[in-house]
């Protein structure tokens, strides 16, 4: 949800900013821009569209500026045109900044600033921040009439004054043309990292824009700011109290964020699943004793075992994983569980008490809705756990304890490997809770043995790549699809539909297969492919019945079935198989062909798979 990068050092800033923006482009790609600061002058280049469009308008000779800021936008306030693109310069021309987040009280501030004589060019909330800083900087006087304290850094003081007035979420990098040897970063609610290199600093929304230059960073907390200057950097709160931050190692490597021969990140991330799932399970599963060791939440297991209720909360794909989690907790551990859309949870005065265990699931660890739900659950006294991928992310730091997915950076906007890892972690947790309650060791051993086989079985599915491509090709002109599953495969039907929608722009609906006859069956024609997930499970006969209902009405079926199932063949216009496994683990396999199907459909329709229209990878606005 917007990516920001800023460079302060001795090298030419421009190529570093452009490379950084390319790494962050998955966060938004509505417009892009850079501002470079040299000889007390800003050089600003910005345009609607992608980083590639920005490169086209940059002068042939790279600027020699060694300080600069850059931005790639996911539009919230104002259409994605050049005027609304960041960086924004204030009305005095002295302040330039890039922003990720939303300024909630921007309309009131804008009205007031206009009354005070400030002028605006864009429709964005961000320009209000630039003008507010410029206003305090220019006047050198606070709102209460007091002058800036003598000897203070006026630029830093003006930034602090401005943020006393602002409500909302923000990660910003700010420059002042009077102070080319100072750069300021401010954070609240949006991620912001300071990469610390040798005589150089990079502020960025995430580590991918930093890792090429340094592997050391500090992670700012909400309400903190960093001032970089020629002697180093200082960290303090926005209200000017000093804070000491620890330098940490960035845990991702460069090869994890490269395409490494794949055409798209989504394709790479689907292919990585066998290996990353192995990493996710490694050292956590003790098959012999039928136990699971999840280090991050070991201290909370007593509470978890005794709880009367688990609430899982997440958005999108992570919510689908949560739905599998709900089924697992209820079936294996017999704990009443429910999965909640984080965006809804917070606004309906939910019943949460001290005995409740609240589990937030998030790949990015930055999703604003999920974070807000976490905060509410904490406020109401629940024990709050996180299942998160990005190490050190806001949700990971806000929860009481948690389990990391260990799947490495997920860059493709459509989530794939994070889903299978989320389901794997939930499975491990459900089995361990089950063991602590009533699940027999034989049952747990059997499930864990099967779980350890999953990475290999995912690999086997890849032998049908060409077949999936052909199925996508055969149905590529169909604009409406249905995805149907029962039991543990119902969340997979939802996920299959979401994958297809978001990258191929084909309308798709996921449903519990039996619900079809309560309305959606009216849609069935031979023009609407129905994807059935019909693996061997306790509801196998029932789902065959649902397939019959579709075929009887002339519908065309794509069936995901268990390898070796001859009986199902006559029911499928197109067949994809997955290796056999126990019912509870089937989502880990059945989702894979649906990821592949969506990927091929998007490629065949000529879409940019990794940067689907209107989307962004981490949704840091509510
Ligand atoms: C879909 C997708 C989104 C995310 C959702 C939550 O492919 O990626 O639906 O799952 O925005 O994101 P995280 O998991 O980062 O909280």
C-alpha cells in the first residue's frame, strides 16, 4: 500500500531510489516519483503509472544528488495522475516528502491551512502534511504562539509540530531544501525501516529495498521518528523524547527477492511451496511422540489448552486459511472456534473476554484491518497470538506471542505459499492442542506423519502444469466461474475463486457445494465452468451428487480429484488430480492446482500476474 524509499549517503541517490522502487512496486503501482536534493534545490520527477514510466521521464544524465526520496503509489485520496503522485512539495517549495498511509483529519487541516494562506495543487491527504510542516517551518512559531526553542533544529521542530496536529497512519521520508544534510523519517501505523550502512542510510517501507546495500536496520515503532544527519542519526518520539533503538539483522537475502529464472513471482512462489513448507515444518514436528513444538507460543499453550473459545481473525486469503483453522480446532481439539473478517470484527462490539484466545493471521503483518482487530482484542483482555510471515512486522510485534511462517518474502500480490504455510501452522497447532485435550497419540502420529509428506506431494502435483494450462486455455473465454467444495475443501473453493478473480479479472464465486442448490444453481449453463474439489473424503458421495446436479443442467465441470480415482472420471470434463492424504490435510494439496489454474488463466489473458489491477500487496489502510 504505497512504497517509500529514501537515500542519504555519498553515492548517487537516483539509481538507488529507482532500484528500491522496483523492489517496492508490489506495494502499489498507480504512480511513481522521485525528488532529489542538490545545492539546496529539489529536482522532482513524477508520473502516473509504473516505475518503467518514471524511468522514461528521467533525464538521460543521472542526477549527481546524494540525497533523495522516492514513492510508488496505491491511490487512496485523488485519482492516480501526475499531480497526485508523490513526492509532494509544500507551498513554500522547501519541504518535500513521500508518504504511505492515510491522514484522517486532512480535510479539517486543509481548510485551516487554506485560511492561513497556504495553497494546494493536489487532491491528496499527503500534501496537507507537506504544507503543515512548511507552515510551521516558515513561521518558526507553534500553534500556541511559542517560538521554536533556540538552538533546536528548526526542520525537525517543524516536523514535530505538524505531527502534533495529524491523526492517521503514516510512514514518511521528509527533506528540507534549506537542510540538505538532514533527512527525517516518521512512523505511525505504516511500516518504516532505517537501513544503516557504511556512511549511508536508506529509509524504506520494507527490507527488500534495503538488502542490496546493507543487512543492518532499525525498525521504528509507532510514534517514533529518525533524524539522519552528517554525523549519524538520532531516534526520538514525535513528542521529542529520546529513544534508543537496537540495530537488527535483516533476515531476508537477495536471492529470496529475485525472480531466479521464473517469469513471475507468483509462479516462483507456487513452485517454492514444497521447499518452504518443509522449512515451515522443520524442527516443529515430532512424529514419533505425536507432538508439535511451536517455540514462539510455548508459554501460551496452557491458556490455549484451557480456553473455551478461539477467535481467528484475518483478511482475504489469510481469512480462508483461518476458516480451515476453525474446522481443525473444532475437529481435532474440540475447542469452539470461529474465524472473523478483521474488517468487520472491530466495528461490531464483539464479545471478547479474558478467557478468549485471539489468533491473527497475516502474511505481511501490516494489514490495517487485522492490526485494528488485534488491538481491540488486546484491549478487551484476550490472549492475542499471531501467525505471521514477515519477521518484525507490526502485527508480529503487537501480539503477545506468535508463530512465524518461515516461507521467505512473498512478493506476488496473489498470496500462494503464505496460504499453505498458514494452514500448516494451524494444523500443527490444532494437533498439539488436540493432544493436550483428548486426541490419541496414534491419531496425532498419523496426522503428523501425513503432514510431513505434504511437501513431497505438492511437488508431485507440478507434473500436471501443462494439463492445468490446457484447462485454463479451454475455458479462457468464460467470464464467470464457480468453485465448489465441501468440508475442508470448502475454504479451498473460496480461495480458488479469489485467486482467479484477482489476477485474471474473471468473475468467480466460491461456495460450499451443497449451497449451490439454494440459489446459485440458477446460473449454471455450459458457459460457466464449475470447478469441483471432489477428493476422497467423508463427503465424497455427496459432492458427486452435486456434480451430477450441475451436469444435468448442461454445466461443464473441472474436477480436482484424488489420484487413482477412476470412479470420478465420467463426472469431469477436465480432471486434475492430487495425491491422496487424510481429509484434514487436503486443503494443503487441493489449493495448489487452483493456484496454477488462476496463474495460467491470467497469463493467457495477458495480465500482469504480479501486479493485478487496483490491488496492492499489503493493505495498510482500513
Ligand atoms: C489475496 C491476498 C489478500 C491477502 C489479504 C491479507 O491473494 O493476498 O487477500 O491475503 O490482503 O493480507 P495479509 O495476509 O498480509 O494480512
